[in-house]
């Protein structure tokens, strides 16, 4: 009764006051967990299945997932590279690289929309601002890369795209003040020397070599070095699906390119040329976009499951194979300088991968080998004495 009277006292009835004598009072906290159909916070991740082209990769083991992703990347991107060079071999098509990118982005948007309708979860989880950045980078890396083929041989374009480490390191030093170890610096030097040597060989033997192509592919390389990490961060933070990433990034990129071509008056000549050669342009572009869409789906799955570093390593190996097939299927001048410069770039890629996995990959040093041989000699001498 005393406690009831005190609880009815004016002091406790005033709002914002608390009586500390009521230690026996209980307070209840209700926690409501949002259902799966509701929008989730960006910081809450649900364990969703990784589905690629209707195939649920989450049901397989990690080695099997890796094998499926790598097989998909190699198969579809090798066909993609062949069709890309085949389109630019059509006489008169080389000035229309940006229009090819526009058609490619249009097909990618349609494919992404179809795939998104086939899955149950159709929500857009990644913010629109992030997609605008990803779309801008995608336009840069693919548009500039396609346009550079009007000025460079296909192997030269591919060898440039293998060297993402160089702009990444330069940006890390000047923007973030990073410091790199001797292995990373050696990798960048090998790639730089390989690029210079390969470019010099191309300028010597290729009749259509143009420095404009080097500038274009270098800018594409800078955008390509950033986009992998941005995609990985967005997909892991917001748990976005592959089809969502493809649909929104390429549809926004389609609007960017369409606006640019309209303002620069480059749309009408391209449409006129392609209407005269529909099979060699739109037909090849459809197959080119289809294989590229399948390939990017496997690349995004590789990024989501294993990370951007392993994805870059796999795609680099695919590019090396594309260079070999380019020399086999398309007639072009060849010199052994291509081989030595390409091997320098491959050495730089190996050093880059080794630097990122130094704790897992331990190569024997010369000092370690010498100490081991001395110990073996000592043990042999001791056994003979005994």
C-alpha cells in the first residue's frame, strides 16, 4: 500500500522522472524481426543462394563451384573475344565502337530483365546512386575498350587489359598514400616493361597502329581496375543478385551512351551503316552480347563467392588464351617480341598473385636452400663418423 501511495505521488507522476527505489519493477523489450519479403537493412546480410543461368551453385562444394565458374568464364569469353574481333573485321565498322557498346548494353538490359523475371526475389537491394557509379565505370571500361579496337590490334588491346595492377598501385600511392612491398613493385615493373615492349612490337609490325588506341585502352584499364572492387563491395554489403547487378548497371549505362551519341551526332551514321549490313553487325552483335552476358554472370558469381582477386586472376588467364586464338584465327603480322613481352606480363601477374597470398604460398629463398644443404652435409658427415 505504501508503494502504491508513493507511486501515485506527484513526484513520480511527473513526466521524464524515474524513481530508483523501484528495483523490483520489470521492463519488457520486444524485438521484431522483419520478414524476408520486407526490405532489409544494408548491413544485414541474408544467406541467399548463388544462382547463375538458372543453376544454383550453392548446392555444390567449393571446388566444384570454382570449376563451374572458371569453365563458364573461359568458354563464353573465348567466343566473346572471337566475335568481337570478327565484328571489327567488317570493312568500315571500326569508327562505330561506341554504337556497338550501345547495342551490347541494350541486349544486356533485355537479358537481365528476362532473368530477373525468372527468379523469385525481384527486389532491388543495391542503392541507385551506387548503380550510377557502377554504370559509369562499366561504360568507361567497355566503351573505351570497344572503341580502341578501331586503332589497335586485338592482342595489344587484350595485353593492356591484363595489367590492372598498374593503375591500382598508382591510385593507391597518390590517393590513399599506400606503401607496397618489393614483390608488388616488381610485378608493376614487369607489367610496365611488357606493355612497352608489346606496344613497340605492335607499332613496328602493325600497319594500323595509332597512339589514340593506346590512350583509349589505358583509360578503359583505369575504369576496369576500379569496377571489380566496387561490384564486390556492393554485392557483399547489400547482398545483391547477379541479374540485378547486370540489369541496373547496363540499363543505366545504355542511357549514358545514348545521350552521348545523340549529343555528338554519332548515332545516325552508325545506324545507317548497320542497316546496310544487318547480319554482320546486329546478328554478330546479338551473339557477341549473349556470350558476354553469360560470361559476366559467371564472373560476378566468381567475385561473390571467391572475391575480386581470384576473379581477376581467372579472367587474366582467359585473356592470355584469347591472344593465342586471335593469332590462330585471324591473319595478322607476328614477331617473337610478342612472346617475350607477353611472358613478362604473365610474370608480373604471377608476382601480383603471390604478393596477395604470401602467407599461403611460400617459395624457398636462396638463403634457405643454402642453409638446408649445409645442414644435410653436416648430418651426412655425422652419420659417416658414427
